[in-house]
């Protein structure tokens, strides 16, 4: 009997999560001997690097998100299910889903469930300092930010006004820096002419960093440059200030208590809690330890890719939790699985190791302000920002036409387009009236709204 | 003493509502002897004629809404307050606002608060058949529509699937026709390739009209043409079928009960309930009766404009509740008030009467399908649709650059752009998990979500 006579059963690959890792896997994996089932609890893929722009009303939702189904509509071997994972039975090779009565069997499992905000053991802080991981987070932050200006405009109490016009951003990593820079632009440039009773330019933006410099993953020279650029935008930077506690509109530091109408969290992330369903030991950040080929030690047919995985690559270097690494890992795993399926071999123990190709990193600070580091090349200011723009355009996978997005960006750049400053979801989804009778209870309501909306969080 | 020596006190004009009427007034009124305070509970103006496209995922929010502040940012004499009106004291010339301790005094009051959905004495229907008046309505309808497809894809019960893939639209006026046509395009064209287990082309769309023809405000010939165009898109039209009752996913007609996963209401509107605060007698549709100059009989310094007003114009013809009428009325009132303020005359009883200039009406049915009637000129199909496109572009006041919007539309037209099909607000604002364990309770949850979100309605 020759190989060609052997009956072929299609292998089933189940992919969890349609982030950069999961989606790259589905786009890259091609084999007629396999079917892919992609599970995500949202119907859209999110271009997370630009999420901070939605939160600060610079871009609108559809510009950075796209339905998973339409990205994959031409891939007939991919079935997308909008569902939630409730269990992973590694021994019996099946995934338990919320909406399916029967468990979903798999030959291979690719876990790309990403990361969530990490409040360092203080989950109660989340209610007062929302982080930025999902589209809903971004929309909520945008609502809070814009409502703070609206409320400051109608209040007569100068102290309330001062509090409402203070924004505290916790964490001096790329997310915190981007948020602080974008908040500064929102207040000082975009909203400048829009109010009559308050002066948005007086908004105080405070970036709080526990370490001794911001953007510590970059070269110290670039950190210093980023600080300079942020200060030019009017951001106050507090360094060596670990946060002691956060409560309603209040951040407590060592010797200082900050009253702020808006508090944003950009200080850290940990693996998606679903990782615990595997029943194996995770690292201190809740991530799944994998071999150099990205598969689990105990289960060679299960792979973890992207921010939920922790590994040292084939050269022994730890792989950072950034989107290029997630996409490279997904490509690597797609190649391994395809080879094993197409060659109809058993799962091999000689798989190639993943090697992370670090093409550089960049952080954007504001319009025409950024830093970038590619090997020895360091860029600052306008040139770094152009590089940032270029890279983000290249990687906007499947997002309309790239030329069109560029046009849209160019348009917003020159006009400070205002469409995304619309506050929606007030009258129904939040189910509170926008304002109460006096400033004090108005602030209460804002906090209540915040609570309501984080109650179902992590 | 000459006129010039008389001391001048700036008159204060309070405008309620930033719809077509209120906003047109603020943009048109120019006098250095007056200050305007514009009150709206939302922060944005809405281009309502295109709202159905947001509900059916054709356009996204920022394309049809814009912050009021940014539209009026250069009008230094206009102050915008995001607040809610709780009372109108016509005798003492003041408005009571929720967030302001002191009542707001006015010399002139312009009421442009618009209309709300009318459920003909059955407010309990709203929970099951949402109407389309605000951005939040539209987003909610879009979520329900898209979730119905997602749930149909994962359910295994054919009856549940059939119900989820049935959309009932109640009311054969322009709103109902636009919604039915857009739903048909969404299911049959846009989502066609996106699912693996269901065939979106099998979606059943039923348009229910109580009278004997749809679009009864148009010439019968055009009604017939619209029906033909709708049928071509695959819409079932039921005529002479007044709705007997609506409950969860069920519409009861005379001899027929329709099970539908999505029920949409486009059957009628009535004046904003705030009209009752005036303490005068309203018409049967809750609208404010005004004189031919748009002012109240009892209070000549209070005007009602747009959909909240009911009047016969200077030629004795009733003014329809459409946006061109609202804008014309606002212009008329702006001229009256400016004349009285600039000439420093007392309020005169010889004001000019408003005369409605009917430039025609149009209804759009789908991509490249519409009807239009301008005097004796009747247009159908592509030419009517081009006229519709042209008119809507002209009147997109203040919405980015019109050429840019045209470009965006052209782009969507050729590519069926997918950005706006993103479901947001699921994990936090709705606070329910997308799906339950079995199809029956899944449907319950959907209904529950619906209930939660209409609980705070009218």
C-alpha cells in the first residue's frame, strides 16, 4: 500500500484568540489536510498598538478594529466561532466552550489569548484606574476623559474643577507614555477652542513612574529624549514614585497625594487568566512556559504563542511580549504544524526552535514626536515618528486599504478631525443621567459609572 | 437722548437641543447684542438621516456625528452646556437645569428638542422592538443584528436558527423602508461570505405596514416602485397588517404570528416629553402648537422649531416634521429675534409668518436604489439615489470635509467596507456573557440584554 492510498482524515487545529498571534496563524497556515476553528469572545480583531488613540479620541473604533469574519472570509478552511472558552482538557485533546454542548476535539491547539492588565495584587484599583486592553476599555476611558471636561465646564466649584482637569497616568512604559502624550494633545491642542468657562490648556497631566526613568526598555539617551518631548507637551513626570494606593479620584504616593478626575493605568500586564485552565504551573506573570518550539512541555500538540507565552528562544534570549514576537511565533508554529500534517509524520521531537528576530522598538509620544531604536540606530522626534507611522501602516493587516488609512491619517493630522470625540452610550448602556444636581454628587455619579463598568472586569 | 446713547444690555437666547433646528439657529444667528446658551444632554450633533446606516453597520458613528463644541468652536457668543432640562418656567423667563443650582434666565427661548419614538400607547413594546432616534439606539440595534448572526452560527437547533435569521421591521414609512433595505443588503451582500454553518442569504426580512401601501407620503407610482425595489432586495412586504401586539421576539398580526430574532420599530414618533414642562396644551402627538411665526400663543418670546412644533405656515399648509422644515424654521426665528434685538424694538406682534419651502422628498432603499419626488418631478432607482447622495452631501453641515466624506462613501460603495461591523460594548457595558450554554437560554440572554437596555428608555 503506497502512501497515496492511505485514507486521509483532516486534522483539526483549534486556535484560541484572534489577536496578532491567532490571526497570523490562521492567515499563514495553508494545508488542505487540516481545518481550523478559531474561537474568540469578540467579533473583531483589534490593532492594539493604536488603541491609546481611541482612548484619547484621536481615532475612532472602526479605524483600528475589523470583524474577524471579514478578515478571514476567503479562507474556506477557517471557521470562526464567537464563543468563550470555559475549559481546556489537554489529556483528552478537547476544549470546552460556553455555547457548545459538546466539547470541541482538536489534534493541535494554538493558544493566543494574550494578556490583561496587572494591578500587582490590588484588583480593587481597577475600578479607579482603568487599563487599556480592549476596545471597551478604550471607549470607557474616552467617555471619562471627555465627560471630565464637560463637567468641569458646568461646575462652579474651583476645587472640583481643578480635580476634574487633572489626569494621572500610572506607568512610564510605552502605554503610559503614549496615553500621557495623547491626553496632553487632546487638552492643549484639540479641545483648546471648545470651551467658554474653562481653559483646557490648564489641564494638568501627571505621568507617574516607579523606576528612575521612563521607557526603561530603551537606551537611556532615548528615555531622556522622550522625557524632553513629553515635558514640551506639558506633561509632568514623577520618577521613583511607586504607587502606594489608589482610591476614587486619588493616587497616593510616598509623600504626595494626587487628586485626579481621571486616573489611567499603564503599569503592567499578566497572562490571560484562562491559562490557568491548562492545569500546569505558570510563571509569576501568569504566562504559560513553553519550549523553544512554542509547545508545552507536557503536551507537544499544544502551543502557546504571543503575550500569553513565556520562553527563551533558540538562541537562549527571552522573547519580549510585543506584537512582532507574537506574529513571528505564530508563523513558526504554523510551519511546524503544516510540516507534520503534510508529511503525515507523527508529532516529532526534533522540531525547529523559534528564533526571535528583533527588528527594533519604538514608542510614540505625540503628533510628530516619537523615539525608535533599531539595533544601533536611534531615531528621535519627527524622523522616529515617520518611522513609527510607516511601520504601523505596513502592519495594519487587512485594515481597509492602507493608502486609504494613510489618507485618513493625513487628514486628521492637518485638521485635528473631531468625529471620534463623540460621547456615546450615555443614555442607555450606562443608565445614569449625565449629571447630578450639585458638583459633589456629580463626581459621585462619575465614580459610580466607573464602578458599574468595571464590576464585570478581570 | 439719541438711540446710540442708550445703554445696551446683551440679550440672552437659550436654545434647547442641538439637532438640525437648534444647531442651525446657533450657526445662523449673528448679533453682537446677544449671547446664546445652547443646552443638550449629548455632546454631539447627529446627522439623523443616515442613522439607519449605523444601525445596519453600513457607516460608523463618527461619520454621522460630530461634537457640538467643535461645530461651534469659532462662535464666541455661543456657550455650549452638556446638561439636562428639568423644567421651563415661561412666566419668569427661566429654564431649570439639572447640573446648575441657579435657574438660567432668558430673554428668548428656542425649543428644538425633537421627537421620540411613539409606541401608540404601548410603551412595553419598546423593550422588544427598539426604535431609531439616537446614536445609542443605532448602536444597540447593530449589536442585536450582528449578535443574531453570530448566535445562529453556533446554535444547532434549526428552529432557533430560523428565528434568529428573521428580521421584522414595523412601519412602512421612510425609516422602516430604509431599515428593511439596509438589513437586506447586510444579510445578502455584505455578510454573504462570512459564515460557514449558516447562509446569511436565507435571512428573512419582513416589512410590516398597517396601511395599504408603503411610503404613503409619496405618489402611489413611487410607492409601487419602492415596493418593487425592496422585493428585488428580498424583502417580504406585508400590507394592511396593523400590529396587534409585540412581545419577546414575537410580532402578533391579525391572523399571523411572526417569530423574529430582531424586531425594529419605525412606525411613528411623537414630540419630546419635555414639551409637557411648558404647561400648555399639546397636540395628540405631544407636539407644541405654535403660531405662524413659530412662537407660542401665550409667550411670544418662546419659540418651538423642528419636530417638536406643530403649525400651519403662512400659506395655511401644515409643516411636515422633516429636517429641511426644521432648518427653515430655525432660520426664520433667527431672523425675527435678530431684527428685534438689533432694532432694539419691543417684541412685536407683526412678525413675519414662516412659509415652508418644500424642495421635495426622497427615500433611499438600498445601494443605488431610491425614490425622489420634487414637485412634479419623480425619480426612481439610480438617478433618485444619486440625487439622494447629492442632497445628503450638501447638507452634511460641518462634517469633516464634504469631499472627504464622498470619498469615504465611494470607498465603502465599491468595497463594502467592514469596519463598522465591529461589536463593541459587550464585555463591560452590557455586563452579560455573549452566550449561554444552550440555545434556548442564549436567546433568553439576548432578550435580557434587550430588556436591560430599554429599561431606562422613554
